[in-house]
């Protein structure tokens, strides 16, 4: 009988200890959950940009803000998708306490336009007549770099207009620059009249100036500064003539 009483008493003690331990675990769990909730506080933003999910809310932390190219608050999914398209840049700033991070979106400048206002890069090439040209040889001249190639119909459609423009502007240096080799260009020009100084084998120069689409016309002023980048094909040369007149007079 004494042994039975001791056994029952031990069971009661163990049960009480278990209940105390459970309470402790529950309290710890609630504290932990409370901590996580505070640290991951989120704000729902209606997302109308995801196909098939027009009513879905996209959540982002209240300490991180995303603004689109129009300085409007947007969600993180749309922000990242636009940045990954290659059309936009992302910049990050913090508030004074560094507790709020702001991601702002800016339109990516076209690669060619990055050269405007800068000195034309160093070059050294020969035209089809064997004459050498470099940056020193164009100093004090208004210069036109016209990028083209033989398999480009829009480029070929401009030949007569550019030939006439060159005739009317003898004080301007004209270069028709192609990435193709001299044999390819010479063979093509046997049946096509192009009066500019034709420069073959200039893939590296085109790449350096970020010329990706053709035709392209780059105007360089008397100080060898890139001033304009124009996109063809031209229907007429009025605008190009006006720009040449301005840079020649200045």
C-alpha cells in the first residue's frame, strides 16, 4: 500500500512538471511569433500587372519601397520585371535613419546616346583610296560618321540623298563606315554610287560607339565632340542640313 501511494505521488509530480513545461513552451512560441510578425510586417499592394492575377495582392516589407519610372509606388514583382527587361535602371537610397530602403526606377539611356557631349574615341583607319585618317586629321572640321553595310536596304536607299548632301557641303568631312571587309564593299560599290569616304573593316569602331542598328549618322563638331546621333533612313535631309549649318557656324 505504501509503495502504491509513492507511485501515485510521483505521477502527480511528473504531470505538474509537464504542465509547467508546456506553459513555458507556449509562452516562448508566442513571444517568438510576435517577434517574427513585427520584423516581417507587410503592406498589401493591389497588383494589376500580372497576367491572370489581376486581383492578387503583392506584399512587400514596409521598410522597402519600390517606385516605377513615373515615381509612382509599385510592387516588387513589377519593379523587378521591368528592370530585367533591360529598359530601366534601379537606384537604391536610404532615409536618414537607414531604416527605409527605396528602390527607384530610371529609364535606361540608349547606348549610342552615351557618347553625346564626349570626345569621339581615338581611331585610325584607311578609306578605300588608301588615305589614312585619325582623330588629329579631323581637328577643326565638322565630321559625319555614317554607319552602313551592303546588305542593309534602308542604308542603300539613302545613297542619293547623302551624295547630294556631300556635294552641297564640301567643308564637311564625310565617312561612310562599314564593318564589312574591303573586298565585299568594293565589289558592292561597282554597281552603287556612294561619294562619301568609304571606310571598311570597322567592326571595332562601330562596337566602341555602341552602334547596334543601321543606318546611323553621328555628327562631330569642330572640337571633335559628338553632338548628334541620327536614325535613318532619311526621307529628306532637311534636318541633317540644319544641324550641319549650326555646327559649322559654331
